[in-house]
C-alpha cells in the first residue's frame, strides 16, 4: 500500500489525536496506537534519544483508484495560483468522493 503523508497517512505523537479524518475522502482513519518509531525517514536506525512513540493513522481507501485521483487533484490545488482552477478541482473532488469512481484514468507517473 502506498500512502501519501499529510493526506491519507499521519504519525502524530502517541495520544496526541483521538481520531483523524482522511484529507482525501473525509472518512475516519484506521489507527495503530503507541507504535515505537525506531527508523528514520530513509530507513536508517534512529539513536535512542530520537526514537519516539507514535500513533499511525491510515485511510482504508488509500490505493483505490478514485482515492488516488483525489490525492493527485489535492496536489494540483496546492500548486495552482488560480482560484478558478481551485474551484474546478474542488468540485471534481466532491464528485469523486460522492460516486467513488474516477473521472479520468491516471498515468502511472502521476501516482
């Protein structure tokens, strides 16, 4: 499963959040509580002083075509300076969330 940090994957400190909602589909996320983080961003072992306990929140819909498309559209919103384009993209996201169907097949490089 491939998750997108800040959208359908979050790792707050253990106990910091009771629940979280996916930023793509607004569904309540699954959670693993009090997980000891011993690896860094690139897989290297962390020294004891940098290890910490986290809760891992993930969306059960991550990886579904429609969910991935929403993730790509959210990235587009972050990269456009146009309010009109933002409004169009947001409307498409609402439609995809409602129907849970893609509106366009994505190229592999977009994912």
